[in-house]
C-alpha cells in the first residue's frame, strides 16, 4: 500500500512512510531514511505536519 508523501511530492510505500515518521520523531537514526528524503530541507517538520504521519 502507498501513501502520498508531501516531502517527496509523490506516493511512497507505507513502510517507508513509517520509517521516515520514526526518524522525524527522533526515535530512529537518520541512516534508515532514503537518501532522497534526507536531501529535503526540513523534512522532519514536513513529516510531523503531514496528514499521514504515524503517531
């Protein structure tokens, strides 16, 4: 299953979304994030404000 990611402005797999949300909450190290996510300035803030953010 996929979800729309406002960081990348495209659909991503749910498991990638979950990993990025864990990184954004600083519950997981950034080396688990896809490189394209890390290239986006302020990706953590964008993720935390996303309607699909996992809490």
